[in-house]
C-alpha cells in the first residue's frame, strides 16, 4: 500500500488521478497514507482536485486528508480545483460550495451578456512516445487558448468540459444533463488544437 514510483506517486495518488473511488476505498481501508506526497508535493487530494474526481476527494477528506496541504509551488488542493476549474470536486472542500455558487452566478451573467460565444472542446491524445511529462497538459493548454481568445471585447469562450459545471453551480447531475445553455449571443464553430 505504500509502494511508489520514481515521481513518488502511490497507488492512492493514481486512484485519485484516475477517478477510481472503489480502488481508493480499498487502499484507504488497507491503511494507505492519505498524506503521502509526490516529489512535486502533490498529495492524492491535490490530484483529485486537479482531475475533478469528487468521489475520491470525498473519501480522502473523510479519512483526514489535509485540505490545506501545499504542493512545492505553494498551492492547496482547493487552489488547484479553482485553477483547473474543477467545479464538481470543489463542492466537497470547505468553502468550495460558496465559492462555486458565487463564481457560477458571475459566469452565467457573463455568458448571457456575451455578444459572441466560441465553443472550445478539448479532446486530447498524446502522440506516440509522449506523455504528460513530455507534452503539454491539455487542461492548461485549453485555459491558455481560452484566455487568448477572450481578449476580444464581447467574446466569451465556452468550454463545455468545465464551464458547464461552473454555470450549473458544480452540481454533477445538472452539469452532465445539459451540454450547453441556450446560446445568448452569436455562436461560431468549435476551436481546436493539438500537441505535436
């Protein structure tokens, strides 16, 4: 239960990253260390927050995972959930539900007031021989593309992978029941990009 690979990742960290709540529960029942850190300072809860795996995060918090633990860059799991727009997992953190409600209302107002909406949908496959350590992070790339496109006044970029969950206030059932709010402004086709 305490085995690691070179990065310091444990089976529990992999369970958090891969959204495997049953595996996480088995590991926790076998006394897996919820405070174990990778070399970069990430705990299982950091990865759960980044990857939006709410069922795993709930189990980790119930077993005493430190919601205030900081990685090597000084970020807590909630900081990562906010950065990666992991709205569904954000609700399980102390203060997360209030934050997502406030942020969701702001984003819905921006969405409804937009003059032009671009839909950004990210589907990502690593090229042969590449992985997350040698290629761009798809969530980070989507965030950068979105920020760049929104520099134009009145343009809103809607990423259904994260924005829908925000607008639906982090409710997983609601966020997954609709793909996109009725478009308020003019909408153009999807914007795509890849990693070479």
